[in-house]
C-alpha cells in the first residue's frame, strides 16, 4: 500500500492456481488506507461466495463463465452497494461505450436462473474428480480448495459455501500435459470455463500464454500444469474420462 493506492483488486480463488485471499483481512487493509476492495468473484460465483459480506466494495464477474453458464456469450458485470460509486462507474461505462448487446444480456440473465442448480452439480463433480485425481496421482499434485490437502482449505471453507468445478493438476512436464490433453474425450480442449460442458486446458500455452515466462515461473504456472473445468455431466462420465486420460501419470 502507498498513499496513492486507491483500490486493492483480488481474484479468489485465482485462475489457474486456486489460491485463496482472506477477504475480510483484505477489506481491513484496504479500508484502513482509505482504499476500496474490488473482488473478482468469477471462479466461486455468487452462489458459493458473497464478498460484500466480507467487506468488499465492488464485486465483479466475467459473466462469460458460471453466471451465463452455457459458453455462448461473453460479458462482464460490476456489482456495487454504493449509489454514488455506481453512478460514477455508470458514467464511465456510458461514455466509453463498452456496453453489452441485448442478446448477450438476455442469455446471461437466462443463465442466472439456473445458477443454483448448475453450481451444485459443478461442485459435486469437482469434488469427485479432485478426489479421484488425488488418489491416482497423489494429493500434492492436485490443486482444489475442496481437498483437505489444499494449503488454504480451512480459509476456503470459512469464506466459501462450496468449491465449484475448477481443478488444476501438476503433471511435471509439457509432454505429460500434452498426452493428457490429447487423450481427454469428455473434457473438451478449450480455453473458457464455468460452462455446462467440461473443458480441459493448458494454461501456459493458452489462457496465460501472454504472461511473460519469468512471471509465469514466479506464479507457478508451469508447462506441466493442466486445468480442468468440471461441467454438469454425469459424474461417472467425467470420472471415466479422467481415469483413462490420466492413466500412467
Ligand atoms: C477470474 C477471471 N476473471 C475474469 C476473466 C475474464 O473473462 P472474459 O473472458 O469474460 O473476459 C477470466 C477469464 O478466464 C477469469 O478467469
């Protein structure tokens, strides 16, 4: 924090390493310095995490992901409970012109009506897949806040009511990651996340390819890291695919 700091922006859980920030502690740090706490709540969705209750001032989501849930639009939303701040942001939105189109807004709104149903299934599938991977590969290679082996499992349980469907797995080398990506069948190879269909991706060459290589190394986004977005399919279909795709890893 410096005297010029106006806001702290946190993403929790983070993409793709599933690190958790203590929201109440972050709000405390921000507010003592007269700054705002902004939370990217995309991974947890409002169904599993309610950052305003922990002191956040602005909560934002990529509506492309769980809120819409069907991978058929892109968009974002910023939520506030302060009318003055909302008016200022609204002015910037209107002046900048980056407003969502009506069809995209319709699709996102329609998606929110089933958010609670989808999130329960994402969470059940996420837990089942993470448990299987931990059993097969060793818990230290599976990054999922719902596993007791996650270093911030207790914090995650305190501030989230569910863990969702995002899992990362460390396979050690790019070749191993490529082998798994090539074998996966039910998990489709694609970048996005949070939709009803399960996806698998390689962050280092896909979502995070634009992050400089030294920064990726610092963060722990290795060539052997694979990210899974568990959809809402039957758990046995996902477990069967994971079993064959990760065999021998
Ligand atoms: C946590 C998080 N926030 C924001 C975004 C950006 O989303 P969009 O693709 O809608 O611009 C992403 C995309 O992966 C994300 O994972």
